[in-house]
């Protein structure tokens, strides 16, 4: 069960951080985009390792992606206003 929680939060974090990566790319901030790309890769690697070992962990990964994207978009929207 603990692996499922880790997988959920790893993908959740990946998607929230991905918003920063895309924002940095859009603003042509090369060093910042490179940093966020590294962080996103690390977070997603944790999730991939978990659901490679336990195929049922794909379900918390999918839930983490959904919730992480929603939260990332809400944070981005607040920054724009």
C-alpha cells in the first residue's frame, strides 16, 4: 500500500512541476527549463520504478496525473491573475 501512495505523489508532483517546465520553455528561460526538466525526470522516474515492479500501481499513477494536472493548472491560473 505504501508503494501506491509513493507512486501517486510521485506522479502528482511530476505533473505539478511540469507546469513550471512548460512555463519556463514558453518564456525562453533556458537554464530554468533545464532545471525543471531534470526535476520532472527525477519525480517521474520514482513513479516508473514503482509501477514497473507492481503493475497495479499504474492506477495510483493515473490518479496522481489527473489530480496533479488539475492542481498545476490552478496554480498557473492564480499566477496569471
